[in-house]
C-alpha cells in the first residue's frame, strides 16, 4: 500500500477469555471473507458452459447442413460461427475476462504468524516459549467494490469484442457464399451457351451446305466454343478456390467438397430500408464495438475512483498470544495496523492515467458512432442501387437479349443477316445472364453489409443473432 505503516497493540486487561474471544473474532472475519469470495465465484462461470452446451446441441445440425443436397446460406453461416477457430479464440478471451471478475474485489487470505524461542526447546531451566498471531487485512470501504466494477466492465467489453468478431466473420462467410453462388451459376450459364453455340454451329453448317452461308461461319462458331471452354476451365478454378476459402472458415481441409448452392438467392427485404432514422437508431443501440468502447470508459472511471480511494488507509486487525510474558495479563494481545497514505504522487499519476484513458475511449466511442451512422447510410444507398440494377436487368436487359438472339437466328436462317450478328447476339445474352448472377450476388452482399452495419449477424434471421 501507499504510505507508511503504523500498528497499535494493546494487552487485554481481562483474563484468558479476552484473548480467545479476539482471536475468534479475527477468525470469524477471515471466514466471512472466504465465504463471500466463494459465493462471488459462482455467478459468471456459467457463460463458458452455456456456450459449450449450445455448440454441442447444434453440431449435428451443422454436420447435416454440410452434407445436404443444397447448401443454404444460413446453414453455412451457422457452421462457420460454430467451427471457426477465430470465434473460439474470442470466446475464450471472454471467458478469461469473466474469470478476472472472480479474482477482483476478494478479501485477502488471513495470516498466521508462528514464532518459537529455539533455546527454550531443550532447556531444563525455562519453559518452552512460543508466539502465535492471527491477522486479517481490511481494505478501506469501497475499494473492493471498485475493483469488481473494473473487472466487470472489462468483461463486458470483452463480450462486445466477441460479438464484433462474430458479425465480421459472418459477413466474410456471406461474401464467400455469394462468390460460390456466382461461380456455380456462371458454370451453368457457360455450359448452356456451349450447347447453344453448338446448335448455332450446326445451323451454320446446314446453311453452308445449302449454299446460303460461308465456311467462315462454321469456323467462327468453333472459335467461340473454344473460348467458352476456356472460360469453363477458368470458372472451375475460381469455384475450387472459393470452396477452399470456405473450408478454411469451416476449419476443414481445403480439398473437401461442399454441397451446391440453391438455384435462387433469397431476396426478402427484412430491413425497413425506407426509414433511415429507425435504422440509425438501431445501429447506435446494437453496434457491439460502440458498447465495448463505453464499457472501457466505465472501467477507466472506476479505475480513477479506485486510485482516489488509496488516499484512505487500509487496516489490519490482529490477535496474538505470547507465552513468554511473565504476567498472564500480558500474554494475549490485540492489534490494529494501518498505513499512512502520505505519498500522493503515485496515486495522482494512477488517477491521471485512468482519466486520460477514459477520454481516449470516449473519443473512440464518438468516432465509432459517427462511423456507424455513415455505414448505415452508405449501405442503405448501395442496397437501393443494387435493387434498381437487379430490376433493370430482369425487366429489360434479359428480355431484350433473348429476343435479340431469336431474331438474329431467324434472320440468319432466312439469309437476312450474317452469322456474325448471331454471334454478337449470343455474346450479349451470355453477358447479360452473367451480369444478372453477379447483380444478384451483389444485392445479397450489400444486404449483408447493411445487416452488419445495423449490429446484426449477416446471413441469419434476427431471432438467431443472440445465439
């Protein structure tokens, strides 16, 4: 402790019962401290056990999801949140912070001091001399409570950091899932257009044999098929790379296969994007990183208050028995010790450090609040943009591209346009279909980004975000 130590001792003026009563009183204080410590250890320790129970309950469900006929996005996100080592690391950090709560604000163990007069052990002239002392340290009122407040606030900050890690990892999982979806659909589209080009090549050959076409048409069709087969190899490689990255999130070997994604991505709007004020309010109330900064502010304020309490002395009560005093009235002793907190520089330095750190976290909370507002606004605007692009491709570009290739094929058959017009129409249709799949994935990714900006877990229903 800060300051000098000062101890008062006095001899009991009563008989032996006074000394034994004081020793019993000090022992009772020590026992009460031990009981309070034991009780305080029971409450926070269950968090890790509950998490382990939930993980065991969902492991079979996740195993079935990874071997199902179709890999649903929500099932993939849940599996990542359960199996990824990064999540387990953050969870164990939270458990460690909870354990520090149990260590804070507890009573010191009582002290027993034993002393003997060694020359009296084998002496025939003097009785055996010994001394026994029992003491208990008693901190000033409020110090233990402030230490507990510091540890509790830091544990809540660790919990918020854990939630931030879950949301960030879920967003990464959704983005990879969307890439997987685009790779699968692009391979399908490419295979369909290879078949279409083969049919167009056969039509060009028939036109050439009938004397209404050129040999160049057939060769051009063959060149286009070769290009699309090259694209198939590239797309297959991209798909395998994406699967390896997804397996990394799942803590699996990169070469393991995954079920294919569904043919369609869900486009259910559950976010209420038309009400920016409501979205902003939800983000400020739910963003875990903001909560973490505020918990750090609370911890540093409690640390500053704790430094201020060091200006008050701590006490040590003691009871002793010394058999070497001649007068029985002097053998039993009671004592009260306390420090003299006269050195203030260290206390002031600790308080200034805590207040400066508190100001740092207050500024960090303000920065995160501004960032949350901006991210919600930007994510909502980008999602609205993706929705309009998707509708434009669905309602206009795709129908026009399909009509264009039908008209070009019919015109080529009737010898009203060259074969290159058919090739160009096929390229336009393939590009429109690929752009459509990428627009679908982009819409899904931006919706996940808005969910993350709102403090939700992307890819899961709202009721699952607290699991």
